[in-house]
């Protein structure tokens, strides 16, 4: 069996989605699934937006000085639930 024919990534998208869905449902039934708080979701969205804009700026030939225009983020506190 060739290496590229193994594993999750080599499956078609529909099969991957089916398997992932089963895992998510099982985790929720077991009670171990992660549920986002509004604060976690907000932080994730902010970080994604920053990364997306940074990539776009780099593709358009942005300079390192452009980085200084961003505001500094607040320090991330460790999750108390872990």
C-alpha cells in the first residue's frame, strides 16, 4: 500500500466529513466535547481576522512597518477548566 493511499487526508471529503461527524456526536454524548464561550469565539475570530489580513498584506507587498499599525492584544489568560 502506497503511503499516499493511507489515512484520513487521503479519503474523499464526504467520507472525512462522515467520520468527523460521528466523532463530534460521540464527544457530545459522552460530555467531553468542547463548547465555545462567547469570549473564546470572539478571540478566535479576532485572531483569524488578524492572520487573514496579515497574509493579504504580505501578498500585496506590505512592509514590516505595517505591522506596527495593529494594536497590541491583551494577554491571554490560561483556561481555568483545564
